[in-house]
C-alpha cells in the first residue's frame, strides 16, 4: 500500500531474509496466494521478532532456564569432584561430541581473553589460572560449552541433575542440546515461528508429550512446552513464568495471516489447556 515504506523496511531487514518469511504466503515458490499483501509478510517478520524476544532476550525464558542449568551443573560437579574436577579427564567420557582436551583448551583461551573483573581477580591471586573453579566457570561458560560438557558427563552425574527437573537423563541432555540450537537461532535473528527444527528435542514417554496432546517435536509449540515445564521446576521464577505464558498467549492469538498458522507452529488443538501449559 505504501511503496516507500516497503523500500524503507527492506533496507532495514534485507530482502533475502524477507523472502524466507514469504514462504507460508506462497501457493508455489515465488507465486503468492491471491490477495497477499506486503504488509502481511511484514507483520509475520514482526511477529517472529516478538517471539524471539519472548524466548531468549534478557531475563526471558531461555535465560531463566540456562541460568538454572548452569547452577545445577556447577553445584553438583563441585560437590562431587571439587573446584577443579572438570579439569580431570577421568570425570568424563569421550565421544564424537565431547573431546575433553579440546573443550578445556577452549575454556582456557576464553579465560585468558575475558575482561570480567572476577576472572581478573582470580588470575591475580591464584596459581590455577587459566583454569577456573567450577562456580566461576558457570558464569563464563557459553550455553554451547555447557551443553558439550553435559554430553561428556558420566551417566551417574547426568542422572542427579536430570532428577532436579523430573526427567530421564537422555531427555534432559536432548533438551539442553535443542535449547542451545534455539538460542543460536535467536542470536542470529533467524526466524522461529514456522521453522521445522533441525535439532529436535527427545520427548518423555508420558502421554502428555505425545499426540494428540502434542502433535510432534519438530515445531515451536514443543519448545514452548519445554521452556514452561523447566520453569515450573525453578520455584523462584513462578511469578515470571505466569507472566511469560500470558505474553506468549497474547502474541500467538494474533498469528501471521496464513490459513495454516497453527500447524506451522505445531500447536495442538486447544493448546492453552494443555496439561503442561496451563
């Protein structure tokens, strides 16, 4: 409706990125359904931006869950193996995804580059540097680094941490891997709302995680349920979690204007009454 406004928007968002949001509005590639407007696609871009904000921006759901994971891992590992137990290869098992020497090398490089005051303080006063105590490492470790660490942890250690969340260890590990992937998508401003996940979370066997309660594990709704479930196991964020759910519902009540928006987000019928959501 406004050519100059469209030009201004494309100069801000990049045409190629915009073209990916066009896909749900097309009958076939590059052929729009009758009546589709530029503004509808623009609204989908803005819907996705707001969705990413809800999932991952400062103090939002993914950060709440990440902080809890970091603390749970640091507390258990420190109690079990001491301040520098993570430096000992014998406290892990090697796999294609986790090579202890490589992981430790990255952590030491990160410590040397860090400008955090608490890292500088440790460097100044302790001979163990560039190795950091596990409770310090918990503040500097990337979410990806945490995920790799957990993938290399011994089964007995995974079991203890997974119990905090009422999960089987392999389900918890899969969720950690999936949320790292989602976090990376958000960090690169990649679209979420209609994406089919490349790294899918493994779902528990309980009926509430299976069809028809949850259509599948490869779309947005599965991830929203996981975030809500995990926050329910973080007692100090109960009030925040309720507000977050309300904001998600408000946003999803006004989805992009395509006929199959609910399917593209993997929403179950009457999703707001799902036992793991309400």
